[in-house]
C-alpha cells in the first residue's frame, strides 16, 4: 500500500510541466508552440521545450513480481496517430530500464539499491517512424532512487579502549564513539541517529547526539575497581520505534593517581636483623612498605631518622622491588655494641599536591628497625696496613729488618703465628719469626740490584688455621757507598802530531751506581806525573785532558795509555782507575784528524810511478796465468777413439773367489795374470790413479805382437807385489795406450764386418772405449773383475 501511495505521487509529479517558464504580466504563453501578439502590436515568439518532465523518482528495494513503473515520456509532437517513436539511451538502458517506444512508458526490470547508486542519468529522443526524422532534440533527464530505512547504524570499531584518571570530577570526558548509517541523510529520519548506554550505569553516561562518554559518579577509586565495560547503542529513525540499531563496547580503565600513601605492614612491631661479620657497604637486611598505587606513583624512598642509626647504617631504595636496603656504614664490632635500634621513614617519591592536604593520612609512614650484632670468629688484625721498613744494603745475612704484629679481635684472643708468602719472596731473601713476627735477612741485599722488596706476611690463628690475614710489607733498601765511579762512556781520544802544548784533547765525565743524599761529587786525577798529558778538574763532575808538550810522532809511538783516577765524596770514599787510550793521528792545519794508521807511513814512501809499475806487473802476471790455463785445457781435450758403444770389442772375464785374509795364498793363483816382462822397479800404490804418479811418457814394455791383456797381467803383478800398498781394497786404473798396435780387435770375438769397414786402432790414443776395457777394481782379498 505504501508503494501505491508513492506511485500516485510520482505520477502527479511526472505530469506536471515543471520546465515551463513563468508567464509575464500581460503575456499569453502557448504551451503548444503558437505565437501571441502583444498590446503594442509586436509578435512575441517563445522557444518551447517539448519535454514535459525533468526528473523521475523511484523507490529502492522494490519487491513486486512485475517490472516497476518509473514514468512516462511525452512530446507535444505526438499527435496520437502512432507515427512517433520514443528512443531511450544511457546507462542501464535495455538491461535495467525499458521504454515502450510507442507510448513512452519506462519500467525498471530489477530491484535498485540506493546505497549502491542514488541517481541514473538517461537521454531521450523523439523520431518520426515514417521518415526516421528526429522530431525532438536529445534531452537529458534523471531517475533518482528514493531511500528507505534498510541499513542499521555501524560503529567504526567493535571494541574501543579508553582511560580516565581516577578521582575525576563528574562529567569528565572519556571518549567519543561515532556510528554511521548508509541511508540517505537528507531524506526522512532513516539516517538520524540517537546514542544511548546499555551497560555501564551509573558510572558513565553518553551524549545522545554525538556519542561522547562521560563520568557519572564522583571519586571513582582505581584501587577499588580499575576496569569497566560500557556498551553503547546507536539507533536510527531518531530513536523511534521501528528504527534499526547497532552497538559497540568501550573498555574504560581508571588510570592511577597518587592518592594512596605508603604503609608498613607492622609499623608498631620493630623489624629485626642479625648481622655477623659484615664488611663496609654490605647489605644486612631489607624493609618493605606497601603502596596501593602503581607505576611512578608507587615509587618510594626510605630514610633513617635516628642519629644512632644514621652514624652506623644507611638505607637506599631498590627501584626494582621498591624495598629499603639497609647497609653498613661503619665497621660493626660485637665487643663494642651488640644491638642498634633506629626509625626508618618512607615517603612517595612524587607527591601529588591535590592530595597532600586531603583528610586522608599524610603520604609517609615510619617503622622501627633493630639490628643485632652476632659474634663470629674473625681473622687476625695487623696493627698497621701496610708496613714500610727501611734497611741498609750492606746488612749481612741474619740481620734485623723489622717487626710486624697482629692480634685476634675476638674475645678469646687466640694466639697468632706468622709466615712469609714465598710467592712474593722467590729469592728467599727474608725470614720471619713465627711467634713474634720479627723479619730478618737470609742473604745480603744489594740496592743496585733492587731498591724495593715487596713481600706478604700471613698471620694465622693457631686454633683455627682457616682464619688468616695478609699484609703487604714494603722493604726499602737504603744506599751505601759501595761502588766506585767510572767513565760515563768509552772515549775515542786522539792527539794531533802537530798539537801545541796545553791544547784540549778530551773532556771526560763519570757515573756512579750509588745514590748519595747530597748528590755525586767526583774528583779526577792522574795517578803519576805524566810528561805528555795533564788533567784539569772542572768541579762539575767533568774533567779536561790537556797536552803538556807540543809535537807527537806516530813513528815513535802511535798510542798512549793515560790512567785516570776517579774518586767520590761519600763515606767511605770509593775510587777507581780508568785508562784513557790516546791515539796519535795526522791532522790538517785546523786540527781535523786525517789518519791514525801506522800502515799509512809505509805506503807514504812510494812514489806514484812506482805504484803504477807494480800495478802493471800484477796485470801482466794475471794474463800469463790465464793463457797458460787455456793451453793446458786445449792439450787435455782429446778426440774419442770411437763414437758408439757398440763398436767396443771387449772380452770381460769375471772371477769371483773370496779369500781368507792376508795370509791366505791358496785361494787364488794370481800367477795366471802375471807378466814377467813388466819391470819390478815400477811399484805403484793401489789407491792412486797411475796417471797422477806417472805423468811422464812410459815406454811400452809390450813386445811386438803382444796383446793388451799381457800388459794388464804385468800391471796386476806390479800392484799385488807392492809392499807399500795399504792393507785394504783400493782402486787401481790399468790404462795403457800403445803405439802402432797390430791387433785387429781388443775383443776375442771375430768381427763380422769386412776388413777395412771398421777401424781397430784402439791403442793410438787414450779414450773412453779403451778405459772401459782396461779400468778395473782390484781388491787384495775380495772379488776381482777383469
């Protein structure tokens, strides 16, 4: 029924000529396009508009079964004879909107949602069916979707978080929540929202127009209740019945304010602490106050308010646990005082001035603390710490150095024994009496080796060896004048041959490893009267060496030794004699040294010509030696007898018989290799190469038609019968180059070649092929090979 009612209104709006221009007084407007004459005789023409509509209205969410009627298009060019055709164009035409081309009726084919699209813009044209001529120009019109209340209000969040300080005044703003409605804000009350609180009374309230949440109760205490859940509703249609609604939840937390003072749990009952042996600064106990506030407002600071407690103890606040930590300020002594009682006060670190003068108790509290000192077995205590002892360096072994003393601080006063920590006295220079603590020397001390000795003395209770105490003992070794002065450095002193009498040649100084209290004072002197030099003390620990005569000669003496006596002024006086070496040198006219060597005198007597002649002789001699060496090398270079190893025709006979020693003459008959024609006078050492013993040309002992083997037999006999040969195996080389040998081959094998194809003159020259045949190793008692 509601739809039909709105449709009737829509038809009335459609049929109205809303685009008609207003008519002026005295004018007649022809809506059909005719002209009219004015009173003054002029003909007035008006440009008529053929369309009789500007805008259609359509309800959203149509639920009917048929297409929804939108409106009717009509033109004054339509005479009702069926010759006019209406054409509709634009978005959704054909699918969403349809038009009857004969009547101009427009229908919507689907349900429309204003929240998706609120207005559609279309174009209409009127055409003559017969001529297809456009009767009306293209005209734009709108179809606007009327809103219905089909969307509920929605909040931007399902859950909001907010906080407000505790103890806030009534009406304090907490948070503003806002809901939105997708319905049309300008049409009806579909989108007009009203806010209300469903949960959270009586603590909070909400503004019905803008959704601002405010406090509704005074003095809300966080310590009583901290969190609140508030449910807010937004309803459209101005909150009337039938409107749609949406809700959200707001979690409100009361933030802490410093409105609660710290409190000790048992302020009337004193806190008790027991203390054993505590070192300075050590914590002996903790005290805790409670504060209902949190965070910065719960931070507390503690203080001791009694003078007795302030002198012996101090208290600090632990920022992590908010506890008061009591520490020892002075050394506690059970024998002097056994209990301490004092008052501890606690206050908030950050005070809120709003609550300082409230009727609540003041923001501080106090409590009594009692500390009881308990007796424990304490280690020995030295009378001093550290000890500094002085001792002279000339102190003999077993001498007294000093005394250390320790006692047991307990009431029992147990006996103490002393010892030296040997890790601090590796050289074992000191000893200590275990009963009375007397320190003595075990060895002599030398200040020049070490000025300080740092040792540790250990005191131990005899009844409880675990109770020990160490004390450092610094022993300073005092200086004794036990070292003589000496030259500060090595001096290279020279005197010129042309020096004048009284001329300075050297300034000397001295050093002393001792350290006298008033400083060093050295005295320089020459042990005996010296005709050549004298010494002058400068009175500033230096001295000058001067000449006593003019003119020195290196030919007579090139070096002078000058003994210098150096003495100190400490007690007892120490002196030493240091020798100064003075070289005589040749100098120029200005006293600059040129040469101090005596060899230069010998070379000075030779003229330049003589030196050149000597040099030429040396060069000529070197050239002769080089030429001689070249000639010898040329003579030793010989052409080999044969080139290929295959051309050697040899016959090797091996004999292997191990004898029984020097007296064994039956093991092998060496006579088969002897040559009686070899001269017995030629005795050779078996361990020397024959070429080195006989560099001269030896005449061949071999007769005509004698082969080389006979020569070798003779050489074997010669070496075996040599009484000068050593009694051990040695190497002998048997090589002989014959002249004009008629032998055709050195081998027992006949040559397979035709006579004349090969050359068998193996004895004409010494060469490697012959040596391979003739060289052999001969042993007196070992195996021999030929």
